[in-house]
C-alpha cells in the first residue's frame, strides 16, 4: 500500500491566513469539512455535476470535490462561511435567498449562493437567461429554480451589498 | 480515496524526469483534475503516484502565431480561458463558442484543454472543433518531441497515441484560408450541461460561384474516438452546394459512425442524428456563405 505524501499548505481561507499540512489524497472539501469544521460546503455527487461543493478559488467558482487540497497552496479560498462580514450581517444575496424563498431543504443552498456570488462578481446585472445559463451547474430538487432566479435578480437590484441580519421565524 | 504520492514539479524538465522515472508504474498526470479526480472519487483509477503540471507555467496561455493568423494554446489553459480569450475569438469565433459548451462554468474554470484531449472521452466538445480546424499537438518526452495532426491522436475510448513518458505540451491551430467559416452544433436532448448525444463541428469554404472549395467535418459522441468524416468532406469538395448534394454527402456519415448505446440514446438513434446534424451544420455554413456573397 502506497502512503500519501504530505504537503505544506499556506493559503487564505475566508480572509484569514492559514498554514497547515495536508495529505495528497485530501480533497479541498475534506480539508474544509473534516479538518476545519466548515460544514457549509456540501458533498453531493462527487463527480462535479451537482454543484453542492461550489467554493471560490481566487474568486473563481470551482468544485471542491474535484480539487486536491494541496493545490490550494498560495490561493485565496472563499466558502459560504466567508461571505457575510460578521455574525450580525448577511450579504444582500444571502438575504435575498431568505426573502424570496430561494431554498427549501437547504442542502444545495451554499453551492447555489457561491455560484450566484461568482455570477454577480462577473456580471452585476444579469438577465434571467444569463442567470439560468450560469446556474445550470447547481442542481436543486426543491425549488423548481424559479425562486432561485428570483432571489438572484433581487440581489442584483439590492441597494447595499451587506444588510443587517433580521430575525427569521414563523410570524 | 486511496493514498498516493503527489509530485508538483516547477518546470517541464522536472516533470519529464519524474514521468520517465515513474511513468511505467501507475503514475498519472493531473492538470485541472476534473477527469482524474472524478475517476479517483469513483475508485475507477487508484494511482500510486500523481504528477501535477499546474506549476509548470510555461504550459499555460494562448499565443497568436503567424502574425495573428494562427494560434498556439498551452495545454494547461482552462476551458474558460479559451472560451473568453480575445485571441481565440479573433482566430475563430466558433472555437471560443465550442469551449463555452463544455459542461458548466464551474467545470470550465477547472478543466484544461490538454487534460481534455489526453483524457480522450469521445463525447467531449473541443476535439471535433479542433480537428475541423486542422489542429496539431506536440508531444514531448525526454527523448524528444513529435508533432501530429489531432485526428491521428485518438486511438479508442480514453486511449491516445501518447507513450509513457510523454506530455502533451502544445496545441497548434494553423492559419485559416480566408473565407473559412466554422460551426459547432451540439445535439442536447436532455440538459444543457450534458455531454452531446452527438455533435458536429464543420468548417467550410465556398468560392464565388457557390462551390465548395474545402470542407472539414468531425463528430463527437459518434464512435469510440472523436471522428473525422473524410467521406463527407470528399463528397462536398468541388461541388455546388445544393440541398440535395449536402443531404447526399451527409448520408455518407452513416458509413463511419459507430456510436455506443447509452443514456443519451440508442446506437441506431445516434446514427440517424449524426446524419441530421451533419446536414444541418453544412447547410448552416453554406447559408452563411451565400448570405455574405449577396
């Protein structure tokens, strides 16, 4: 049985410099979830199709399930935990997903929001068709997608990028 | 995932040395990782060594050649970079569009053109378009280099002519004769991010009288390899491009395609679709050329 090589990793995770050692067969999603406890990023299909493991690497959307953690050396990694500036605020995009019913069960939601964040960074005022084309790599089995498109359109029209976090519950 | 030794060489010489040392074992090269990591996640490949080309910066990027008439693309260039490259768009708009058809933007950010070719999945989008444009590839080993047309690179499903110890180090696109038109038509009956059921890449050049000066056709999803349809090309060259001539030429594709039955259609269905989409691709380019002449 071959042993795994170990790799020293220096990278920026959600704005914080990190330095650690990973094994060659540790994927970025394993590092995030199992080693660092950032369980917002989900593993769905493990073959790059479903989008549940979407994260940003140097601002670019990637699948963390197809990415060896060792390759993150020197990079800037952003996960769903790193979007909001603090516990009292949400990004306008996160807020829009709540207000417009952009999720139901929630398992795909971190991936949806990371993909949508990458879209709005690339194209701040996307059309519904541009949203559908960009988001087709993020599967959702609850919403039927209409509410996701609506959420992203609402976020694009938001007047501020960050909003105070509102209590959420049944009225 | 089974443990493995990961090597991350900083230059091509170091990568070639590692490959020479370990290439005959079960060492695999990795570029973007979208194919190899997928196969490793599924346990279909369990290499003891993986050699990453990601730090070999000389293998990245798109460069104009022949005063902008040709192109050289580094194998580590991502699909997304090819899709958005102004040099690629200036060379041939359909080539950039073809890369925009690969999977989803997330996969295009990761997967590379060289990894795509070396993986040799016959349903992928880039190979037929690159073949129709007359692309060549350079393969480099410690013993030297060889350069061959891309339509001679693929051997069978997931199999190429590459020897252990070789790295695909460049993709070359020749200057296109003026008036050459290109199109990539992808038949997607299921979802937009799917592999093609069949797809057709075509280039066409039409003279002032509406006769075909040259044509190149290649298909994905139609056989164990990305398939060049020379019989169709020969039946078009020198001919007046009437609807009947195009239909008769497109029917010759039936002699060369051998598609597998799978979730994207039965073999019989894909054969018919290969003919239909070949005809559509040629007609589309013929109509564009006629429109430009009028």
